[in-house]
C-alpha cells in the first residue's frame, strides 16, 4: 500500500467512525401516541373520523379545507400542510393519510388515526405514523411529531 492509499484508508475509517457515533439522519422513524377518552367510541369517531375536522380538536390547526381526498391545513403560524386521505373505514373507526407537502422535517410520512372502544363509555384514540426525517435527526423528528400528537390528543381528551 502506498502512502496516498494509506491516508485515504485512514481518512475513510475516521469518516465512518464519525458517522457511526452521530445520530442517524436518515433512519426510518415511528411515532405512536394514544389517549383514553371518557366517551363512547362512536361519539369520538364522529368528531375524529371526519378527515376535514382536525381543527375542531387540534389547536395547532386554524383552518382545514378539503378538496376531494386532499386536505389543506393552515397552521397557527401560517404554515400549510397538505395531506391526502389513503383509506377510510368508518366501521373499523380508522383512517390513514399521507403528507404531500409540509414545513415539518419529514418525508414519506404515512399516518393513521384510530378509535378503539374500551367499554360502553370509554375509548382509546391512537395516532401513529412512520416517516423519514428530513433535515433533522430521527430522534428530533420523532420528538416533534410526538409533541404534535400529544397536544392534539390532550385537547381532544379535554373535550369529553
């Protein structure tokens, strides 16, 4: 091995070791948050299950308008998130969606919102997603999305 090749191998080893010790910027992320609500699941689904009514139970959203299967969410700071409904199952009280455009540090975002009956007068609302971080570490992106979910779910819980 000549001197130049030796330095390239050493530099490559240092770069690899450096990357291995830093948080993963491109690793897939998963977030799940849930809350118990003191109301029948059908009643909660009536609010949560309307794809265009997110602003009714999430204070981060000031305006929601839907055109076909796409909703346009205006955030309190003026930003906009554009989401597309993937599937809707009213009987199963679950829908899925994906983000088409957003100021959030995520890409390939796929989300699910579900209401589960927990007896006659109680239900669990579960909000989950998978995505790739964009411009943030996996941990930073997960913390941000988790905080958004927690705030919305806590507001929803307080409505019942």
